[in-house]
C-alpha cells in the first residue's frame, strides 16, 4: 500500500485551508490617490498629472496581486464628498472617516513632491481605520521625471518596503 497519495491529499487540503483562511483575512484598503506637491519653479505638466494616476494604478495592482490586501472601490457618493473636500494632506484626518465609510481597514494616500525635473520624492501614508494609528509610511527618492522613473519608484516602494514589512 502506498501512502504517497494520502500524504499529497493532506498537503493539498492544508494548503487549500490556508489559502481560504488567508482570503478571509485580507485587509481592505481605501486608497485616495496621490497628490502633487510642486515646489519647483516649473508648473505641473499634463504628463505629471498622468503619472500621478499611473502610480496609483500600480499601487492598486500590486496590493491586490499580493493576496494580502484588497483595494476597495469607493462609492460615487463618497467620491463626490472627497472631491468637494479640501486636499487630503490638509484635511486633518479625513481619510480615516472616508475609509470607514468605504468599509476599509486601512486608509491610504500618497504625495509626490517635485523639487525639480531631476529630484522627486514619492510618499505613501497608511493609517488603520480603527483608532487612526499609523500602519505604514515611507518614501522613495527618484531621479528623473519620466514615466519609467515614477513607476519604478512606486514599484520599489511597494515591493521593497511595504510588502516586505507586513
């Protein structure tokens, strides 16, 4: 009598149970986008506005693909409320209330500071909805103002700091 099929079945069932348990334990993230902080003499370009949106997409893709986080969809009503609010960087914790309204565990937003066309800084901030305590905060400096440098910076921040820390 061979025990290999039974052992394989036990391993498969254990992995399936672990995966199912992990699915239930995904943290829900309400992501409110990135805000541009332009301290350079050059005005914010249309390309930079597009890059802000793109790095938000990268963040969503990487968090969802991790299997540990689920980026929640914000309702139309909540999006209207957010659009009528002050900037997230100056709203005194509004992201916590918005995330709670979205049914999330974590509130997330970011900034990109443009010092010049050569020096930029990408920042990501996350807080727990329960109590508002910081969950994650980190930044990366990027050199160069191109689609590639912005995306590479965000992938590095998420892959090398966020996903390895939690």
